[in-house]
């Protein structure tokens, strides 16, 4: 029996025809797996938020919101407990501000150098070297602040006070009250400085990406109008990348507010209301660590304070993230 060419063609087409039904089943399985992973992350977030809400509600059934907001001390583990959350908020604010005073200018200047001034060879090794700093464990930063930065700051303050005293002998009307108070072993200043060093890579990397994404045509247009490189960066590049730069700043603030180990080790665990960076303070995260590692029984009022502090921290970071999203969408520059 002879086979015709048409039969060969039909058999070849059957052989190389893809199995559409099998492909559809595989795509459905892959879609289900990916959707499961996405829903797991969402469900985890919802579970965390619900846990904070339920435990915080239980806390406020025993402690009034007014007392929580107006007490001037935070001593929930003492026989006569007080629950002034602003004691912890002030310490968190203090260390975060010090960190941002260090990280914002250094991170932005590093980003400008990497994007606008550094050659491709320098940028190729300098940016990864800067990002390695982000991989250093925060516990190492904490002990660095405690064992290295605090003693050096104490020496600097002692030298400044010696200079003030010496000048006071020469110029009698300079009072000794100009002297800086003694820096304690645990203090917010060293913790804030090292925390700022720790978040420099985040600001530098994100800001550099935002600056590098500005179209080169804007730079060339500024140069054609006679602008110098410095004028182009300040007047054209930075405004064009402003939304990305501000987003990096807000993320750095969230990182500073939520930092745990650096402030727990270097800032101390003394809940003090005020903004004195030379004394020990207790941030919100440091308090959570203190109670979580102690012998506080589950279900007690002291145990529930963990969740009230956690909810406060969550609301602060949520507000910062909402502001970041709004700012990026409001001031984002779009180019063709």
C-alpha cells in the first residue's frame, strides 16, 4: 500500500503540533501557585494587624486612652504603673532625627557623586562597596556605637569642655555654664549617629537610582543654555528626581523608627521623657525587646503593653508610607 505525500504532511503536522490543552493546564497550575504565594503574604499581613488590634483593644480595656497619651512616665512593670507612650515616642523621635541628620546629607551627596561625577569604573566598584554596608548585622553596629563611638564622643566633649574652661580663664565673662554636660555610657547621640551610618546605603542607592533615571536630554538642554554642571544638578537633575529622592528619605525614616538592635544596645533602656541626646533613653522597639526577653507572663497587663507599643509603631510607619506613596504619585515626573 503506498502512502501519498499528503499523508506524510498530515503525520508531520500532527507530530509537531503543540498540546494546547496540556499548556493550558500547566499555566493554570502555575497561576494557582503564584496566587497562593501572593495570598499567603496578604494573609500574613492581615493576621499581624488583627493580632495587634485585638491585643491593643484588650490593653485599652484596662488602661484609658487618656492616660496612655498624657502620662509623663513609662513604668508598666513597676508596682505603681504609668503608661505615657510619649516617653517612648520622644526617644524614638530623638534617635531618628539624629540618624537622619547624619544619613540624609551623606546619602544624597553620595548618590549625586555616583550618578553625576563618578566614572563608570569607580561607580562599578564603589556602589557595591557602599551597599555592603547594608549587609552588616545591626547588632555589630550596636556594639560599635557602644564600644567605639561613645568613648570617642566622650573624649571630644571632654576636650571641648577643657577648651571652654581655658578660654574662660582668659576671657572672664564666658560662664562655665557653656560647658557640655557629661555623656553617659548609654546615650541617644551615639546610637543615632551609628543608626544614620547604617541607613546611608538605603538613601544613597535609592536616590542614585532616581537621579540616574533622569533623561540625559534634560542635562544636555541645561548645558546648551550655558549652565554649569553644578547648576544643572541643582536646578534640573535634583528637581526632576525629587519624588524618588523623597521616597528614599521616607523609607529611611521608617527604617530608623523601626530599628531595634542598635538602639537597644547603645541607647540604653531608661525611659526618659525629653530630647536630651546625652542620657540613656528607651525607644519603642527597645521596650518591646526588653519585655519580650523578660519573665512577663502572657496575658498580663505588662504583656499587653507590647502590642499597644507595637500598634503605635505600626501606625507611625504606616503614616510615613502613605505619605511616601502620595508624594511619589503627586510629584512624579514623566518623560517620553
